[in-house]
């Protein structure tokens, strides 16, 4: 298959970049839809460096702004290209200490980016996909979700609550946590895919979602503290390295690419895949009424034609609206504020939790140095080892880990996601 046009969102980094690269190598024409022009163009440049014949191009898309999504689609239409597939890959996972943040349209940032931005994008491109399907009998939508969508996997974590259709932006007292927002957004990805697939039946276009596995080498945990990132990459990454839970970037991206291009997925519609196989998604995701309600609400918030428009409430002043384009800056500000407030408090006033946080911050400097050293050693070690072979040999299934400690560990794996990315290096 060659020359088919495929849009990959968030393709400047991690799984998106790797997916775009492999799709280009397969002769497809790939549009890297990224929010940051510099990073997007750098990613295109890197693909062209390794494959001068690659049909890769950058287009600006900020999923945290509905106007940007609409502009992206207008720009795409102006190019007159036929669309074969859409890969909804981009995602944010804020640091657990981050306050609630918002998109340009006042949506809670994680749900707004991971679900609502993609909801609008997909709906605006459906006509393009349908005409391709009419012409060649195939057009695909692949949505990146996560096993973390499953509340039961994270039930031992703080602030993980059932998805509340009446409070999708987690505005209720004590409802918001970055983990809860991420879990909800990944659940929304699945609810959306299932409902979309139902609507697409017999229209030639298919929609499926995939959890690429735990991939510690992407940039998703960029907003976490240095100690958390160290923990994810070296402790958890190492711990699960020889299991099916941890996947290399290449393995994760190849699974996505297969879903986009492989003949065996032609006609497969409305499924959830994990570890390269069809899987059962969480109980929450099986709620058909919830799917319909979320669809309608999303359509209203995105001002989709045919639905009564609804605007999100302006965030309360206490929750200062940050620029979603620079989340890392926001996190730094949060840490600065935490430092200042820590100094102002006396030792006696500090809670156990605050003391732990302070210790964590003190350890950070040392850990940063250790991390750099360890990173060098790991890179060298990785070059010598055949990771793939080891993974295949061991094949420890996540579900085999049934004891209490094991389920704690699964929960923690889910809590985190990775650091450095090929394109970001
Ligand atoms: N890594 C894992 O273990 C794992 C596991 C399960 C599921 N996933 C899912 O896989 C997908 C890719 O994640 P990753 O691990 O590859 O992380 P990543 O390296 O951080 O890549 C995320 C991409 O999303 C982009 N993005 C973020 N906000 C955006 C916005 N408002 N508009 C447009 N693009 C935006 C980022 O752009 P910037 O570079 O500009 O920030 C980046 O290109 C996500 O949907 C994630 O939930 C990952």
C-alpha cells in the first residue's frame, strides 16, 4: 500500500513520531499534526534525514483549542487531499501536583485535549474518510487509549472516581486529580470509539482503539518530578522490562501502524486492542447509555452542527488559567509556589504529606545527577542487549500477577508514563 494520506496527531514525539516514521517508510503520505511548529518541522526533518523519499509534512494543530482544530481541517481541505486514515495519538498527562488547568475553551485540559479536541477533529474529517471508503472500500480511525482507563486498575490510588457525566471537567469539590483526569480522558477515548463505530456501521470507515502498553521511553511524564521520572524509567521500566506490560517504542508504534495498514484489520470495527490482541475494556466503557450521553455532550461542547451549543463555565479565579501550550512551565510555577509556601510554614504546621514532598524535592538534585549517570549506562547496556528477544521469551502476562503486591504494582505502572523521546532528543 503506498501513497495513502494519513494524519497522525502529536507526531513530533514518542509513539506518534515513531508511528509517523514507520508509516512513511511504508510509502504512505503522512501529515504530522503537531501544536508546536518548531518541534513538528524538526520531526519531519528527522524523518526525511533517515528516509529522503519520505512523504512527510507538518501541519499545525492544537487540540486544546477548538478554533485551531477547525483551522487545521480547513487547511487540510484546502490541500485537496484524500484522507485514508486518522490516528488520534496526541495526549497529555499532567503531574499529580498540578492544579486543574484549562483549554482555550475552558475545558479541563486533559479531557479537553485527549478527548474533546480529537472528538471535533474526527467529526470534521468523517466526510473525507467516508469518500475514501466509498472509493477504495477502506478508511480507518485509530484512537490511542490506555489500560489506565480502567478504574479498577487504579482503585487503590487517591482520587480515582467513577466517570461522572454531570461533571466531566471534575469541578466538584475534591474531584480533580491529574490521575483522575487522565483516566477519564482515556475512558472517554474508548466510549467515543465504540459510539463512533456503531454510527459508522456499513459506512466503510472503521474506528478502533488501542492501548500501546507501558512505554517508559516516551515524553508523556515530562511534567512529573525528576524523582517520579527516574522511578518510571529505571525502576518500573526495569521491573517490567521482560513482561508484556512494558513495550519498546518500536513495539508500541508497530502495533499502531498495523492497525492502520494491515489487511487483517480491514473491516474490523469498534474493538479495543491491548498487547497486539483484541481485549476486553473496562466495565465503565461497556455502558452504552454513557457512550451516547458523552457523545451528545461532547457534540454540544464542540458546537457540532445539529446539536444545541453548550459552553464550558469560565474557571473560577482561584484556579488560575494557565497556557496549555506550555505545561512544563506551568508545573515549574506550581513547584515554585509550593516551595514558597513551604518556607512560610513552620515545621510543626507541616503535615506528613508535605514533609514527604519536601524530602522528595531535596532528593531531586541528587537523583537528577544519578539519573544522568544511569541514563548513560542504560543506553550503553541497551545497545548490547536484544530487548525484543527477551520480551518474547518471558511473555509474563499482566493478568498473571494476581497477588496483592502485584496489583499494587500494576496500579503504579499505570500511574506513570515515560520520559525521553526520539524526536525530542
Ligand atoms: N507512553 C505510554 O506508556 C502510554 C501508555 C498508554 C497510552 N499512551 C498514549 O499514547 C499517546 C502518545 O503518548 P506518548 O507516550 O507518545 O507521549 P509523548 O511523547 O508525550 O507524546 C504526546 C504528543 O502529544 C502532543 N500533544 C500534547 N498536547 C497537545 C495538544 N494540545 N495539541 C496537539 N498535540 C498535543 C505532544 O506535543 P508536544 O511535544 O508539543 O507536547 C506530543 O507530540 C497518548 O495518547 C497516551 O495517552 C501512552
